[in-house]
């Protein structure tokens, strides 16, 4: 049983389309509180966070809505630090994926204060490793991973440098299938572990995820999971403004969540880029709740198997 707390982060200032502001409400309507409580967890919905006011912020390049995004980053960083310090397992309900700039930064700061490392599992069609200088669209939901890995140029987000960046080699990305040219070069230069859909097709998600979880367990690390709706095949999860064909299947996604549950390593989570305006009778929101349920212990059958990560559970 875990103490799970939900925080809404209905930001859409980092996205290309309006609608993610409704994401937290859709997840609540789809029954995320009742579902996780029904699995035996203590669940508390803390309502929606609010961005900090940031005035007069200017950034170079084509970045859009930088001041608004900065306000969210600061609020989410503080919220993640506070929740983790209180012993909670926070789930941040989004909202566009720029929210992870704040949540991961907060988790990393807490981990450093606790003398632990932070590992990040990034489930997304995109690496989101652009900077203000490289972004082609100007949409800042394409930059959070570059920010929390400590790339230069993001000082406006916090009013100074990020003091506890995540080491890029502790970030694993699954499901990648859309990367800008300059972003591609940055990813290679910084040594992130990126598994695209071809590698998933060839090797399977279990073979790719298990070594990462083994490493995190051996390090006694905290693990932040950031789940973007567009990680999934658009046919099963249409409610996202950045659809890319060829995503993860229903079973691949649930297998990942089941492995994460068995590892016992997850300490915080994002559910990002849910845009109910683009959904079909709420089916994407219900799928995201079902995936969260698998991460928190729901099984089709109660198999008596010993987890390879039982030492970390």
C-alpha cells in the first residue's frame, strides 16, 4: 500500500493546441481516485496546482509563452519537492509535457537532498530534448528533458541555473519515433539511452526495460516515470495533439506498467499531454487510468511469481 497524492497541472502554454488544460479533470472523471483506492492504496486528491507569477521574462530564439511556462515549472518543482519530502508518491495530472521540467527537477532536488540518485523513464514519441536555440516550433513542451538534464540556456525557467540536474545516462526513453535534426545531435552528444519503436519491434519492451530497472535497483535510486499519451498508438489513444503513428500497443504499455510495479522503484509519476477535446467518448482518459492501475498493482491473474526486483520492493 502506498500513500498516493494527485496534483492537477492543467497547463497548455507549452503545447501547440488548446485542450490539455482539461486533462486533470478528464482523468478524475475517468475514475483515477477510485481506481487506485480500489487497489488498496491511500489516495488523496490535492486539487490543481497554480503557476507562480513571472513577469517580464524574455528568452532568445523562437520560444513561445516562456513566462507562463516558467511560472508552471517553478510551481511544479516546489510541489514535487514538498510531496516527496512528506513521503508521498505524487502523480501529476497534465497538462502538456512541459510540466515535466518542473516535476523532474523537483524530484531530482529531493533525491539529492536525501543522498540518492534519480532515474527517469521517459515514455514518449518524442525525446523533448530541444533547447530555446534549437526548437523549430517554439513550443516548450519539446524542451523539458533538455532542461532537467542541465543543458545551458534554461536559466529563465528558475531565475538561475538548475542546481541538481539529472545525469543523462540515468534517463531511458522508450517509444521514440519523432526527433528534430538538431535535437537528435544533442541526444547523441549527451548519452541518453533512447529506444525507438524499431528497437521495441526487434527486441521487445521487457528486454529493453529490465536492464534499466536492474541498474536503478542496484543504485538504490528513486525513479520518476513520465508517461506521454503520444507514447501510445494513436488508434487506441487519440486524445493528444502530437500524434505520431506506430506507437506502443495496449499490451506493450501494460507490460511496462506491470514491470514497474514489480520493481517497487517508482517514487513519482507524470501523465502528460491528455487533450480531452480530441478524445472519443473519454476512451483515452480511461486507458491512462487503466495504465496507472497496472503500475499500482492491478493484474488480470494473481500469478505467484517472484519479482527479480523484490530486493527493492
